[in-house]
C-alpha cells in the first residue's frame, strides 16, 4: 500500500459547481472587463498581462480596445489563457470584497478537507484559474475561509493541465514523489496526465447517471467516498 501524503485538487466540477464559474464569475468579469482595463490599464500588473495576452495572440501591436475585444472573445470561448485568468481574477477580487457573491462549495467538501488536513495530509490546488483567483475562491467560499487548509496553489503557469510534465513539476514543487500524491478532478484527460506522471487519481463524477461502468480512474460521487489511506 502506497502512502498518500498530499492531495492536489481541481476546483471547477470537483470542489465546486461548474455553474457557479460559468453563470456567476464569467458574466461578472465579462461585463466589467472593458471598464476595468480602461481604468487600470496603466498599472504595471495589468500592463504585464495585457502584454502577455497580445503575445499569446501573436499581436506585435494592438490598441487597448483591440485587446479588450480579444479578451472578451476569449471569455466567450472559455479559453484557458493564463493572461485572461489573471485579469479575470483581479476583477473577481472586487466582487468578492464587495460581497456580491460567495464561491460555491459542494456540501461535503469543507468537512472532508478539514478531516484530511487533521490527518496530516497536505492540501494543494491546481486549477486553470490564476493563483490569486484560487485564493479568493477559497477565502470567500460559502463554507467560510478555507485558505488556512491549503499549503499551496498551482495554475497554468506551471504548465497545461492535460500534460504529464505539469504534474511532475508540481510534485517537484511539493517535494514529494508522485506516488505519494493524489490528484482529484472531474476531467478524465487531466487525470490521464497526472497518472502518466505517477500520481494516484480520483475522478469526481457528481451526476449519478454519468457514473461509468468501467472507469479509467477510481470514480467518486463526492468527497465522502474518497479514502486516501486506503
């Protein structure tokens, strides 16, 4: 039996509903992005990510309005752009701090995270959302501030979520062999990549009708059926 020493979890569809991100956070950022860029476009942090977005799009030169239109298009496409996610996170911060919403957490998640932490497991997040956005998500969750439970956060700056090398880098950053790490996600391709890197995996299938007869990864309806010690 291999000892699990740390758990790395996805957010959207795993700890939290996809609908919260798509129906609350994305529209909030989309509505406010043009004014945010116009208002904060001269700050170094925003300038950096606008430059990164232009570089990602292959634009040598672009007006601020062109960049705004590009970013709005990426939001509509749900593009996994590190630059876009960073800018969205800045906008979401304003919404969280103003109390306009709280991040959705599935009912059993907070208690299980606390149990695992009490058992000595280290907890990490790996999501396509930027690290600051992840921290905001768990700080302003419906279950209260969960950030003290986590030892670290990873986003796509460490690498794409469907590439095994990203998980090897995470293992190096955590300081554990992959065989001592458990990755939780609702996306099979991400689990495939983590497994290829040597991680244990847990597939969250929260819709009972979607539970496969012969899953490629250990499948769970919720966090209560996950037993890292087993």
